């Protein structure tokens, strides 16, 4: 079992034991499962917790139904049969029923990416109408969701961090949301560290390239005695310090010379200009 699936199962396990208190919500819970089922005349799922949640809701409504266990190539499928469609086709627009319908759909066919991964929640649907209903439920609860067709099946997706968190709260998965938010913090910290490391690495590369160019320019000037003697004393001092301390940064060189960092940077730049070198020529020569 991969980490993404284990997080999905943890959220499903959190949701399953809570049977809605209102009759309309209990029927909406089972309706949500029916919306994501592709098997005609039955509610099908590979998750035992979803079947138990549906049976508890139906028994509370005194609705008879039974479960069939069907072996499949990849995993066992559970079929909940014997339910009259009219009983669960509520199409209720009450907020509580929308939450229950989404909860049932997620229990049966929802999927979450692991908490420290890119935010992603998905619920598969039997058809376009079911996907539209679930997307409308999300929208009425303030959650941005989209429908799309993928590999012949309709899915409802929630892709932003805040929206996934709101979706988990909407279906009653408060512990799942806390886990998700903790993972989001880890992801954001990791991204920030990576950005800083990349920036520092780029700065080090630029500094190293500038140091090599300065040393090459100094060597050119020292090879021409007349040009070397014609340099101002401050530039010759900067060149000597750079040659003696090739690993020093500008701040250390400036401290050794008793000048400011911008002043030392200007002197080294003038040395490169005096040698007739440029970064592009050095780069093309290597």
C-alpha cells in the first residue's frame, strides 16, 4: 500500500463510524455512494468501511439491503444490492445533506495525495451528471472543485491546499484536515529551504566564476610590466590581495584593504576591464 492510499484510508476510517443523525442526511450519504458507482442497480466499492457506513445508515432508516462480496483481478469488490433508487435519490440542497452526500462519495471512491505531497483530492463518478452534482455540492460549501473526464470516467478534483483543507472539513474529517495541514507546513518549509539552497548555490557559482575571471585578468596585467606599472596603487593592491587570497569574498578583501565592499568590487571590476577581459569571453573560451 502506498502512502497516498494510506492517508485516504485513514480519512475514510475517520468518517465511516459517524452515522448522520437526520434521516435526510442518512439517505444523502448513501446517495453519494450511488453517484460514484458504475455498477447498475447496486452500490459498488472496494472499501469495507464504506459498505459498513452505508449499511448502518440504511438500517437506521429501516431499509433492507444486503452485501455481496465479489472477487476481482486486483481487489475484492463489495456490492450493496436491494435498494430502491427512489429511496436514496434525494437531490437535497440542504447544507447538511450536501455534506453527507460528499462524505458518502468520498468514502466509496475518494482519493487523497499524501499530506506532504502536492495538494490533491479526487472523487470518481459514474457519469457526468454525478460529477456535476458533487461539484455543485462542493461549490455550495465554498470549496473550489472541477469536473473532468479521464480515461473514460468522470472525476471531481480539488487541487489547491486551502480548498483541500476546506473539503476535508466539509465532509467532517477534522483529524484528516489537521494531518493534511501539518503535511502542508512540512511541504512549504521544504520548498523554502530548497529555494534558499538554490539561490545560495547560484550565488556561489557566480562568485566562483567572478573570482576565476579576476585571477585571469590579474595574470594578464602582471605579464605586461608597463600596463601593470601604469595601474593606480589601489588597483595593484586589490590585485595583490586577490592573488594572495583567492578564496576570500569581497567583504574579507575589503577588510584587508581597509576600504568598503563596494569600493573593492569596483577595483576588481576595473582590473578586469583593464585586462580587456569579459565574462562572455572567458565563458566561451572554456
